[in-house]
């Protein structure tokens, strides 16, 4: 058993019990952790691995989602101690977590304050369905809605569900009473739920209910408004309330922390994370403590939150959870340091910080100026002087960003003699609302313009070999690689795309409901409504201009970027006599087996060395920390 993939999930009412996701024999599995004894027990032994697990508030049982390679499955439940007789045998007492819930895609799970009532949302046949019931008992359908709704939380009293839809749509937040009986004929409630609507100027994301607000549910949200990201709350008696003293210039996530009105905030900016604690109702005389940069305070008549920044090392916090005693458990890394647990104790002098960064000059942060803003890239180079053959490792999403974090793919490619560039093009998070949204629905085209601008700068300053610059991407990053290979054939002499969008209109019609919703946001409509935008963004529109080698990696069970559209693109390349290879792999869109990721990376290295002979020198870089190549990006995971 190796390190944790996610931070632990703690039982709110049993301080010595938690669940983790850990790598066991190269597959991610659910693990029960007894903090009192330090003992860990592997709960699952699934051939495809397990990515989603939860623990009931009283710590009595572990839940996990047993998904097939297409991402569909059911929630299962097992006593924390293992078998019914307490033997602790792996998976021996597993049963349905809620009976009567059909198999589907996991859209969320939540519990009331005591764990007496559970709620799950599943995606089935293009619709979202919400069920409630006692753990291991019979589930009752609360309601259904077309498209994608994710379950954010269940109120402490078990009477209200919070779901999230399109952040700028009519269903950005859906508050659904659990005691509404659905219409038997239409599976919809007789009295509809309350909806908080977003729009282009106001985007809303529901987070979680205040666990201490028992008499009147209080929902924590993040709002994006006026190019700021603001902590907000909602109660039935007051409606939506923004807390302008907690206003940030780039993306945040938040959660309730200790006390009746404490909030923990994670702020992502320019590839690095930081943590802050805020008290929404500070004691008199302790209001409006200012913290360094990027938090904007506004003059208001009511008391301003007290804010404290938590000391963290530079780098990225990949996951974060709070133990019942207030201790923060993080999974943290930076470019030079593999992911590791990081334990923080706010309000004490005790810190668990790694050594300072080694200051390796082979890793640099570049800012490429453009009329619309500066493009941020992380550049890693081999030892010695350049220029080098250069691969752009293009992130997916697009609503994510490359970070100051460890990526074994970067090390593997640098060790083979390549410079590796990770660029946060327009559409990336971490650089503010304007950078993410304002590129005029020029999906794909704006992003590859940014890649081309960074390439030109790196060629000019002697970092990149002009005749040997290529693209390597996964999911939406693979899509950008294919688009650039056809739309900018004079710039790129190699393209490698794993699980990509190769035919955008076809992918839209056959992908998941969540990704169709994302595409409608990106393009401003469907392929039928704005066909010219999809045509301009489609790699197949430019396939006749591709002239350099292309590697395609696809899975026959990929539900996000379906295999047929990749096969059609490969057929186009074959008809046009473009050098290419189509590699079929197992595991769906994002395999939960680390060996699959290593084999794909090995295939890419082999393909690049064949396309760019002679073999590249492999300069020594010293001993590198070794971790499984498990961070191969699979794109957005809604």
C-alpha cells in the first residue's frame, strides 16, 4: 500500500475513523483508517479500481462507488470493521448502500447530520435522479431532471438537498425538499424545487450546508460576479447573501470550518495554492483583518469577516479535508517534490512543511505578453545548453490549469532530452474570470493561438528547436493538439493525442450529459444552433492540412470522447497518407490502473523518438524521486 491519492474523509461523529483512497497493487482502492490504532484495512479489491469513497458520519460503514470502465455503477456499503463478524476480511460484507437505485453515473452522495439518512444522485439515460433513504435501506426517488445536476449536500436535518447545475443557468443552484413526493407518472415533483438562477454576470456554485445550522439550513456557495470570486451564503429567511470582504481575483473553493460561522478558503492563483480562514461573524473589535494581496475588502455597513492566512509551502494543494479536531490534512506537491501528505494545525506553531524548494534553474515560469494579457507557462528543460526538441504538454478541461506540482510525465520526457512546456492558455482557471471566459466563443482557436505565441517566444530565445516542436495532450488537451496540427501545420512537427475530441459535433452528440452542458457554455449553443462555431473548432475541418506524424490513443469504452469519432479521424489520416498510429487501450477515458498510464507514456516516448530521429541524448539529472505515473490527465471530471 502506497501513499494516499486523496485526503482522508473523516467521520464527523467518530474522530478516530476515516476512509482513504490508496494505491494497492497499482489500483486505487478504498481503505479504512483507524486513527486510534493506526491500522489501515483495504476495503475494496476491484479490478478497475475505486476513485470515490465516503464514510458515514458515525463511522459505522464505508461507502464506495463500483464503476465499470464506462463510469457507470452503484454505491456499495461495508461495515468499517469489515465482515459482519468483525473479521475485517476485504469486501466480505459489501452490500448495496441504498436498495432500489438503478446503476448510473455517480453525481454525488451526502448524509444528514447523524447519518440516519443518505442521499445519492445518479445519471441515467441523460437525466439526473435523486434518491434518499436510510443506509442499507430502501431508497425513495425525490425527483428527476433532464441533463446534469450534481449533488452538493444534504442539510443537517435531512430535509433539503442542494444540487448544482450550469453555473450561469437557471438551475445553477437547485434546492430540493426531500419530503416532496414525485408524480408517479412523470417522476417529477408536484411542487417544484427552489432554484437560484445564474446568468452571464453572476455564476453560482453550491458547496455545502453548515453542519451546525440545524434549525434553519444555511448553504455555503461561491459566486463569480464583476470578475471577482466571492464567498456567499443562503438561508430561506435571508436569501442569497454575498460576503464582499471575501472577494478574490481568481478561483476559490471553500468549506465550513469549526465554529458556527468559520470558513476555510483555498485560493488558486498562477499555479499555486494558498489557504485562508475566515470568521463570517467575528467578535466585536476583531473585524476585517486584512491579508496579503488578491483579497479585496469593501466598505460595508455590516461587520467584515476576520481573515487569517495559513502558512503553507509554495506549490499545489491537490486535495484537502478537515478532521473533527480542526487539523487539516492535505495532499501537496510542487514541481520538484512528489505528492505527499501535509498536516496543518491552524492556530498553533506546529507545522509540517517540507524543505524549501531546491531552486532548480531548469524549471522556470514564463509570462508571454499579448494584447489581451500575459500567458503563463511552466518550462522544464534538460541539463546543459539549448535549444532542445520541445514538447508542449497541453492540459485538458479547459476549466483547469497546470500548476507548480509534480508531474512524472514531465520528468520522463526531460530525461529523454526534451524541453517540456505547460501553458495555461485562455480558458484556464487560476487567472481570473476574464481569462477563463472572454475569448468570443472561439473555442480551440484562441487556445492554439496562445500555444503558438509561447512557441514563438521559446524559439526566439533559444529554448526550443523550431523544426522540432510538438504537442502532447490528453482529453481536451489532445483535442487542442489535433486542432493545432491541422490549423497550424507549419508550426508543429509532431502531435500526440490521448482520448481526444477528434470530431467535435459527433462528440457532442454522443458524450455525457455533463460534457454536453459544458460544450453549450463554451460555444454558446449546440451544433444545430451555432454550427459555424463547431465547424471552426473541429479538428476534422483542418485534417487535410495535417502533414506531420500523429499518434492517436483511444479506448473502446471511453464515454467522454467516444471511440468512433477518433477512428474516423484516423481513417482521414490514412486516406491522406499522413504518418500516424492508432493505439487502442483499456480503461475508458481515465483508467484507474497506473500500469495503463505508464504504457501510454511509453508509447508516446517511442513515437516521438521515431518521428524525431536520431535518438536524443539522455543527460543525467541526478536521482529523481520515483512515484507511479498516475497523474496522466483525463480531463474534466464532473
